[in-house]
């Protein structure tokens, strides 16, 4: 079985000379289909940089990175965009929700960009909202939801596109303890259906 993520001796260097910063120094990582992997470390240790490289949002200075056996270094910008849009689901600390759109419309948006038919978009959006416990909030706008509900909405928007791997960057860092617990419980439920890589300091 081909690994979903395969990184070998990855480094990421910013700046030059005395200003050089090694954000990542010789990381190797393999994530198999269906695994649930946590990347842990103190603030500033390079966790988010590794996540950005896994998500093809950033390019390593050296080393090799393959996703589903395909070397990312061999792909042009269009192919990289397809990888990001079709294979990877991002869940960041920032919610990046559209304020004047309903919860369902927010979930539908990436599906619309993919050319999914309206009826199918709505079906998948409502299904995803139900899976994260927001079935009764589909018509609410983001500002009518709590912080924990907004994060669950982000997760619904991500899983609706059915990515191969979910990348979560400190998904509960800005939430209160009760909301954090609910998000952790939701992620534990999702691990049976997705390959998950999560960055966390806790």
C-alpha cells in the first residue's frame, strides 16, 4: 500500500548568512492510509512549517516529499493546485468563513468551485453539517454561532469535499476548554473515515 505522505530528510531554511533560520531540519515522516498522526512541539519549533509543506502550501529547501507516491517536486503549479484542492483538506486556527453566507452555503462553496451540481452540493453540505452536530444550524450565519460551532463548521466544509487526508493546525487553540473537548471528540470520530495529521502543542 502506498503511503499517503512520505517525507525524507526535509529541511526548510529562511534567510541567508547570519540571518539564516532553519525552521525544519532533517524531518522524515511516513503517514499510511487511515493513520492518525500528531506532530507535537513547543511554539516556534517548526510544526506549522512542516504542515504547510505536507499541504503543498510551502516548498522544502531540501529533501523529498511524496504524496500518494507522487514526488511533489515534479509537479507544476497547476498540478500542485489539484493536489491541494482534491486530496488535502485544511483546517487552520483561523476560521476563514464568509460572514454573510449561511452555514450550509459556507460548506457548499468549495464544492461549487469544483463544479458539483447544486442538488449534490446541498446534499453533501447538509450531510457534513449533521456529522459535526450542526444540522439545526444550517441557516445560521457564522456570527450567530459560537467559536466552537464555527470551528465545527470549518470541519464540515472540509470533510464535505471528501479529501484523502485532513491537516489540522492547532484546531482548538483559540477555544474555551469545553469547546476544545468537543472538537477533540469530533476529531476522534473522524479518524475512522480519514487519514489525519494534526499539529498541536498539547
